[in-house]
């Protein structure tokens, strides 16, 4: 099968929000990646899918990390891969420096508001509150009026993040 055929079938089998993936879909993704290891989209989809797997699957943060690293390596312009890489490095590894670089790269590539949120959280966890606040400002963030951006900016201004508050994955 061609990559696009795999991607179309994966879309058809993708679970509803909040539902774990079927074994059929997981196995199908493994097969797709084996046949097309150069596909950034397949690696990205598999990383997202792994995170939704339940305890019946033996996937861990190292697996997610590997998928998003491979996705970014296959396509250095994949903003979503860098965003997810940033989240994995932040949430599972507390590797804030690498997470910051990943989020920054996602933003350079035109990422969505979630990358700005991730980067600001990482900066706050690095005790760089002024940088975090600036990163969400009107001058730095095209999503500055998004409710989640405004909420996080307020939390950082109010010092909530400097007291050690940390949220989970988006």
C-alpha cells in the first residue's frame, strides 16, 4: 500500500475522542511504519495513538518520544511533531530546555496556540516568568486573545507557576 492509502485507512479506523484505539488499528500502524519508515505523518499518528492506548499495550514515554523524534527527523518542517515532542519532553521527562527548543521550533514553523501554551509553561517552569509572559503577549503570540492563552498568562502573572504548579499534557 502507498502511504496515502495507509493514512486514509488510519483515518477511518481512528477512535472517537476519549476511546482507546483498537488492536487492529495499532497493528495496522505498525505495518504502515514498517513499509514506510520515512513517513513523518505515520510516525506522528502512531505517537498520538500510543498515548491513547490503555494498559493492555506496553507503550511508554520512550515510545512516544521516539515516534515524535522520528516524525521530526523525517520532516523537519512538521510543526505538529515538534509540538508533541515538546509536550513529551516537558510532561514525561521534565527536560525543559529541550522542550523549549522543540516548542520554539514548532512556533517557527507556524504552529497553533498549543505550542505557545507549551513554550510558556516550560519557560515558567524554568523560572523565566518574564520571558513566559512576553511569549504570550500581543507582540509575540498571534493567538494572544485565545482564552487558554489569556488564562495561562494570568496564572504566570499571578505567580501560580512560580510556586511549582505544573499541568499535564494538553
